[in-house]
């Protein structure tokens, strides 16, 4: 039996709950009763034939019954006498004794007829048990109950999840359910996958957090995907109730050409994993991305474009928040914030909150920022209103003011170092990048350093600029990455600092990608001039490692990518040389190509997918081809064909797709290709299947079927053999498992009157200082 204390509800949330419960108990519609600022603005009334009944709600979080009675005597009795209702009810979230009720009846006699018209916390819990549909439809009440929170925390502890339950619990009081929540939940229930997209700051991650939280309450095990679909596949177990979470799955800032997501066949793996989720009876998958990044990805990836991923999409838009909901977002953030009273009074003065709610740049992220005292504590209360107005007019100032005036040089070095990492970076991989940059900046700008600078920079920026999860660092949200990119794009000094101190190829690549995706006069001119610092940086990081191996207890060796693939580096250099028609860059192309070909000839196999992108880059680069690139293409293609005996099905798809689209291959290359195909059909497929899990066998079977259909290979025998293996592994049917999470409400709460105009929004905000 669930018992609520209502502490995580705002006064308005509490009033809505009371309204819904009394409507259900009395089977009548209650109307909102609004009056002037001093006449009992938290009252609700309805016409009952013989007169008017007024219900007053007192949600005095953190107060005692003595505080309530004192407030009633001092400020409420006169209001009730002036209104002179036929009947008066007082509803409070505080626990009341019989003596407390009798004292309150005496205060409001004759309008309070009996102690039954004084409704306390225990009475509200009794009403909730009488009307479970009200409980189910009141999403926020349900998720903030002590019982639900304890179940989620227990589930998280049992799963040892990377999902930050404590962070989401802190968000619950300020959460306002928009029209997008039931829409996303419906898609998830029907298709088992939902892709939440939208503009930056609109609330995508918060919506995903709430979906995961509600599923955890039902017994689902959350799996937070950090490094890609390979990780998700490794953790997938269709015998367990799991919900996978892949935040910003297409990258935080931009999706540039054939990015690493596609080059590593992550698009094909993503589609296959969504299919595996669909086939499972116990699995769910939640993904988030920016809408423009998703559209760019669909344009770049034929596989994604032809998949049904758009059928899983839930686009979160500002229109999903009504005027009332936007007002409540602001109200909740202020009510539950740690802002001193002076800041709240500045928002209330001259109805400034109406200006905020109506502003065209209103998004939840800005509201979250301006309501956190740690982020605005250097702004005096008497300047807070002007500060908020400036942030709304120019949202980028949220970060620029703090970046320029509120953090140390060590923290600025940290953000600039992190800015060149598209998907976040492990702490141990970030530190050497930061150290090189920070030491260079200290010499150039003459500031002192200390051994504790790195830890201090992390402490200084965590919770505002960055998030640190399981020893992995990322920006707290994508708009901060955008801001750091803009800092780099507009400053030759910052560009030069990054290049002079660069220890990873990805740092140089990020600048080139920025110059192409988001040109700026400063960055474009710097790249075009090909200064010695740029060329020296490229050569310095050209041959560095890209993979770090770590021994994990009980899991063997685990690899972590911290820099760009060698094949990706050559592909990038070919594109840069063509773009600039640069002989200097072409010289570096030949250096790296010679290095790779030498390694491949020593039985170090090329990564076939990324190697194919080198060929595609050369094919698309006529100037490079005319200056030695054609010969380089032949050498790389021969090396790929010579290592096809190691290829997996998805790499065969890349090779055959390229074979169909490229210029004709030489007779020798055609013969070698035919021999490799024959060898793969006879032995390679069985070898590939040898160490596959059941879900991986299913993916291999489906991949071979696609090869047969799309590339014309005859693979009936091999597919049949795989199906026989799967039949032998057939597990129990999960249509009737021993445990299935019970369902939870998916419909929106009943449509009842809510603040919809300025006067009623004023009524809401009058309770802010209670």
C-alpha cells in the first residue's frame, strides 16, 4: 500500500491533485476560483445549488501544524469571512490529529461544518486508495512516491547501473509533463523503440530520463550505452527485462559526411539491434538526438534512410509545451530552487515571469540554468532581472559570461581540450590532452600552474559545464559543446593553442571538420593559410595510437578508442589535400599511406570498412588522383583484397557495394575477389558463426540474407546452416514469462482547467513565496 507525503509536489501540483480527487469523490466538476491578490487565491469552488463551496489548499512543505494554524489565524480567516461561502473545506498536505482538526474547525466556524471538512495527509492517501485512476493519471505523484523511489533505487543498486538515478530523482519535483511524454510512451509501448529528437535545450534528455525511470519502477534493468551499439549487443539478454538508453546517439555537434558512426558499420548494427529489440518480448530502447543531426544522418546513410527508424521518432517541439506548462516549468524550477528570496522577488516584480514565459527563446535548459544559485551567485539580486533578460535575448551568453569571468585558466583549458572530442572521453585519456594544452597556455599567457589543477578544473566545471559519469567526461549538454566550438571558430589564438599542443589526431580533425561544417572567417582563413603550426601538428600526431586496452575483472581485455582510426586519418588527409589542392598535405598523405601499406604487408590487417572510405575519398579527389592518388588506390585495394579472408559479413557488404559503384577493377583483382568470396562461403561463414551468441547468430543470418538480396550472392546453403544452429539453441518462448512488468498509465491526465491566461498565471506565481 503506497503512502504519500507530497513533499515533491509544488503548491500548484498539490492543488491539481486535490481538484482531481474531489472531482472523483463528488462526481462533479470543480471550477477554478480566482480573485484578487489578497483574497484567497488558492481556492477552488463549484456551484452546489444552495450556494458556493470553497476549497482552500495549503501545501506548506517543511512546516509544522502549529505553523499552519498560525497562518490560518493571521491571514486566512478574514478572507473566508469576506467570501462568506455556504461551505468551506481546508485541504493540507500536513498530517493532522483529531485535536488539530477541531482547532481548525473552531477557527473557521460556521463555514467549516465539521472535522470531516478538514482534509489532512492521511485523508488524502485514503482518497487516493479509493480512486486509483487519479493516482495512475497523476504521473508526478506516482513517480515521486517514497515506495516508487525506493524500488527504483533498489533496482539501480541491484543492476549497478550507470543511469544516474539520484540526478533524476532531483529532477522529479520540477518536471512538468508535456504532450510529448504520452506520445513517446505510446511509441515505446507499441514498437519497443523510441527516438526522441528535437532542437537543443528542448528537454530531450529529461524526457528520456523519465521514460527510463518509470520503466525501472516496473522492474526493467537500465543499460546506458556509452561507446556504441557493440557495447549494447554485448549486454543484451532477451531473457531479462532491459531498457537500453543511448543518449545523443548520432553525436553531439554535427554529423559530417561518412563519419565514424557509418565507417564502423554502426548504422547497420544499430538497425540490426533495433530489430533484435523488436523480436524480444522484454526489451525497450530509448535514443535521443538533435533533429538536424538525425536529418543529416539520414541523408548520409542509405541504410538509415531505408530503415524504419523514422517510425520510432518522437519529435519534441516547443509547441508541445502549452502556455500553462511553460509557466509551470518556470514556477517549479523557482519554487524548488536554492535561490535566496531576493532573486525570486526580482522575478515576481512587475510580473517579469510573464516576460520569461512568453519569450521566443524560452526552453527548459535556460530555465534550469537561471534558477540554479551556483551558476548566478555572482549576480546580485538587484541585477538578476537584467541578467535573465540578457540571457533570454542572447542564450549563448549563458556560457560566455561563465567561461570568461567565473572559471579558472585550468578549467578553460579543460573545456578547450574536451571541445575536440565529439562523443566525450575517458578521464585518463582527457588528462594528457588537457596537460599539454594547459602547460602551453600557461607559458604563452604567463599564468601559474599547480599539480592539483586538473582535479580542481573538474570540480569547478562539474555540474555546470561538464558531467562526469563512471570516469568518463562529457559536456553537460550539447549547447555547451556548441559554445566551445564557437570559441574556437572565432579565435586564432585558441586555434593555434590547440594545434601547438595537440597530442591526438582528433584535435586537428575537429578543427578541419568545423571549418567545413560551420565556416567562420577566422577559422577558414587560418586553415587556408596552412601555417607551419598546422602542418607540424598533423605530422606530430600522425602515427599515434588510437586504442587503449584495459584488463577488467571477469571480462578479459577491453578496448577503448581514444583517437581516430589510422585509416580515418588517411581518408581525412586525402579530403583535406583535395579541398586545398595542397602539395604540403599531399606529402603527408604519402607518408601515412606508406606507413599503413608497410604494416598491412606485415600481416597487420587493415580495418576494411574504414579502408574502403580511403578508396572512396581518392575516387572523389581528381586532383589527388592526378598527383599520385591513382597508384595509391591500387595499392590500398590490393591490400584489402588480400585480407578478405578475415572479413565479416558487414565488411563484405562494404567491399561489394564499393565494387559495384567504383571504376572497373583489374582482371587480377577480379580473380582475387572471386577466390575470396568462394573461401568465405566455404569456410569463413562457419568461422564467423563459431563464437556468436544467439542474437549475433540472428544478426549474421539476417546480414547474409541482405547480402544475397542486395549483392547477388548465392548463400541459401549457408543461411540454412545458420538457421539449423539457431533451431538447436531455441530457448523458451517468452510470451508467458515468470515475470513481466505490470503496465503503467500511458494516457495523458484528464483535461481539466489549468492556467491559460495572464491573470491565472499571476495566481500561480503569487504562491511562489509561500
